[in-house]
C-alpha cells in the first residue's frame, strides 16, 4: 500500500453553474474516497462545453492517481462528455458493442425500444472499459485513470460502488475532532498556528459552527494516528485554558462541515 493516493473530480453541466441543480456527487465522493485512503485534492466545475471539458481533464489526469467525472453521459444533445473524453485521450468516440447490448437488454426487458437518443448512451472512447450501472442500465466508462460517471446522484453512487475494486487505497488518514461551544474561531487562531507549527505530518483545520456564532470545531488529520491524537489533545488543552470545555471525537464528514 502506497503512502498516499490522490484524486480529483470534474463536475460537468450547465445546470450546476446556473444554480438550477445542486451538486452532491463531490461530497459523496470525498467521503467515499477518504474511507479508502484516497485524498480528494481538487474539484472543478465546467459547463457543457467540449473544449472546457477537454482542457480541464487534461489538466487533472496527469496530476492525480484517479479522476472522476460526473454528468454529461445521458441521451440528450448536450450530453457531450464521452466525445470530450475521447478527444482528451486522442482517440475516436465510437459506439461500444457491449454498451449497446446492455442498453438494448435494459429497455427490451421493459418493452421499450432503443431510440436514437438512447443509443447515444452507448458512445465511448475507443478502447474504454465499461462501468456497470445497476440503476438504469446505461454504463459509465473507464479509460486510463479516468472514471466517467453519470450526474444523477443515485446512478453516480451505484457506479462508484461498481468500481471499488479498481481503486487502490493509500494510507488511511486518521482524523480527530475537538469542538468547543461558544468559543469564537478568532480567539483560538493564534494558538492553532503554534500547534500546527509543532505538529509535523498533521493538517489542522478550523471550522466555525454556524458562522462562528455557536463555537468552533478543530480537526486534526494525519496518516499517523498518534500524531493526530497528540495534536487534538493540544487543541483540547488550549480550549480548557481559555475556559471552554472541549468535546473530542473521531471525525466523520457531515453535510454541514465547513458551513460558514
């Protein structure tokens, strides 16, 4: 097992940039990867723009062990991710024979025809592998270190589960959270700077609760469990010296983390 594995996500869709749709796939992926010892290091959002997708993908895939894309592989005219991924790898975008077989079987079992629009979901970069879709039949795509997945959260999560064996995890990151209610982040900021300077191999994050009105949670993360524990203990000790009683716990990412 290597010391660290890293990943990025490229979230694709005009509807995300206009505010019509809220992305949840990045949040789910971050937690899923973290549990497997893979750090999500970067997230980018682009619209349904061929050149923007190609540019972003070619910037991300050399930098990270894994790149996940979300969105743009459906049946409509603006679903152009497959073509853009093919262009990024310099290969043709073709109808994948196994993909069309899966799509025909899926719709045939429901007494429906494979229309030209549905057939579009069989497009893939030449040489790509398929990612099973247990939710709606039309598969995702894997080529190189890039995993191309649907934007619908339920389908994205189903595809993610299907590729678990393809993900080689790195060292597990241990995280310890220390919370002090009614303690403003600004009061402990200087002390945190000193603790961070002495905590080699530990990343310390500070997260105000409801915009700093209700307190603060400090999270110490490290591949070295003892180092994370030591840093968290130093934070807790500092909180007590300031007159606040800390609550310590293993950190589990929640939907309201970093809410400010």
